[in-house]
C-alpha cells in the first residue's frame, strides 16, 4: 500500500496539469512504515525524452540519483516514480514496464482536458514482464 500526503500530492497534480498535453515525471520521497509506503515529498523532474513527449517520458539517471541523494540527506527514501498520461487512463504500458525498476512504486496520473482525473500505482516484477496494481491512497479534496 502506498499513501501520498497532501503536500506532495498537490505538487504531483500541479506538475501533471502544467506539463499537459505532454507527459510529466518526477520522484516520490518518503518512508516505509511496516508494509505501508508513506510519500511525504514529491520532486518534479524534467521529461528528457527527445521525441513526442505526449506519449512518453524519460528520466535522466543523474536526476534520479540526485533525488535519491536529496532523500537520504533528509532521512527519507526514494519510494517511487510518478508520471502522467495525458488524455489516457492510468494504466501501465509496455514501455512503462520496459523502463521500470522492480524496487520502486510507479504512480500514473491520468490527466484529461488539462485536469487530473484518476491515478493508479503499479509494482513491476523483477523480470519486467508484469506489474501488479498496488493500493493507492491520495487526499480526496
Ligand atoms: Zn506511462
């Protein structure tokens, strides 16, 4: 289960809506408490994909490393990655699976007509052959 606090959630939704109609991406920082991941911070990152960004995102490895370092400096962990799907549902695509890492949660935000619509979280397996849905809690307001 992954729960996102109000402040990082606002950051994620704002980043997704601002980047529309392109895909956005970013890092989620927080703590793991027993079997629950609590996201307390979100860091918007650049979509570094050189092609059509409406359908794809790419993270720079150095940006992810910097986010990981920032998390550690504050006694937090890098919990996962978020990205948006403009005018598309929050599913985990073949490309998403191919670019995934099994130790992170992947939150996908669906943005329709420039407004946040819904979100899902996914846990890719080690072989990157499938990703199960993970229970996701975000502030409903
Ligand atoms: Zn995607």
